[in-house]
């Protein structure tokens, strides 16, 4: 029985290992350029041969990236003893334009055994979906060795609980309501550099806007009225700073909230919107409802006031016991005069 348990355990280990191995694909031979780029899927790919430093190989991602989805490419160098290791990769758009300049590309000249680097790219709402190319190798220094691992993933970074990115123009602004909303901005790591929201408001209310970034990020915002004129702007002074403002609304229509990064880095933020009416009650009874209750009256009290508020009912024209009080006061006055004599 003990031997049977050991065999079962070894079988489970082998099955688990096989699953890990099968999840990692060997990167096929790439094309010589964009025209003959080889399509590759999402997942983990390992180079099966060295790719020359002067002849990169080209690939095309089979899966498109939707607006508001984060594309991540992670590169990990192999471990080879007594050898200097440098790998290279670049990301391009459908027009074959490189997306990050050489000095900003984290996948350029990844140096060292087992060294890892990550490239993030978050596209905005300019298009509904995007296609990308990837080149591996090149760099002009050393070949990218066999055993270099490229992991390609796509994650949802949609704004305000939607299935897309908030627009960056007034025409494409995303309509939201009061409450708490999570959003994302790319900074220089993508084209999602501004999120614009549209909030319906009513005259006589007060709108409070608060933006909270990650502790190492900076996010500011600008408010625009229904005529798209700037009415307020708040900018953070340090990473993690919360920005907020309160505005009295004098019209019924829309107000726009534009969120922008102040540090030009990718990251999330939280947008809180609260609308308060004239009575100071947020999300509760409006002024009209309270006035209506005043007219009806509260439980235990008579409804309304007499037609002439300065007139008391006939039976209550005088205060209770007024005659007695007047009589006692007169007797006291007489007693006081007699005492003086």
C-alpha cells in the first residue's frame, strides 16, 4: 500500500510537470520582416535557437487588443554559465511604427542571466481594437540566445465597470452616475492618456469630485460645464496625493470630468462622485419632498398652520390661568402700598 501511494504521488508530479511544459511553446522561426511575420498566440514562448543581433525575427499577435485592455510582454533571459547574455525585443503597431522609442523600451538590451523585464502597453479609445507586431533579437550587440522566454498576456483595464476605455473627447465621454468608479491610464506606456466622463447634474445641487491614485502615482482632473468650458482643475503635489473639489451646480445638464496622469506612468485610480441637494442630504430626500411633508404635518401634530399665523384659535385666545395671574398681581401691589404706609 505504501508503494502504491508513492507511485500515485510520482504520477501526479509528472502530470503537473507535463502541464507546465505543454503550457510553454517553442517560439517558431520568425519572418524576416513585417510582410512575412509569423503569427503567434498569447502565452509563454521560449526561443529554440539563437536569434542574431543583426537580424531580428518578426511575429504578429493573432489576438487583437481591445481599447482598455493591457498588453504585457515579459522577457526572461536563460541561465548560461560563463557567458554574457543580452536579449532584445520591440513592439510595433499595425502601421509598423515602433511604439516605444529606444531609450524608453524596457526590452532593449536586457542584460544578465535570468534577468527579467516587462513591457506594458495600454491602448485608448481611439480605435475599438488593435493589432501588434513583435520583433525578437537585434540590438546589434549580442545574439538573443535559445532558452529566452517571452510571456504575452492581455488583461482587462476597462474604466468605470464598462467593457471599454473611457473616451478622451467630449463626443466620446463615458456617461457615469454618482458613486465610486475605478479607471486606468497608460501615461507614456500606451495611448490611454486621458479619461473623460460625463455626469448628469441638476440645478441647486452640489457636486463633490475626488480622485485617489495608487500610492506611487499622481492623478489630476479638470471639470468642464455643459458648454465645455473649464470651471475647475486640481493637480496633485506628490505621489499618492488625493485631489478633490466641490462645485455648486447652477444648471441642469451635464458636467464633464477629465482625468489625466501627472507622472506620465501607467496605473489605476479611483473616482468618487457625490451629489448633494440644497438640504445637504446626499442621495436622500429632495427639497420638494421635505416641503411636502411640512404641508402634510408630522405624526402626532396637526397638519399645517392656521390661515393667519399670528392668530390663535378662539378657545385659545388667552394664556391658561391669565385671569388668576392678573388677580394675584393686583393683590400683591395693594399689599405693597399698605406696607409702605
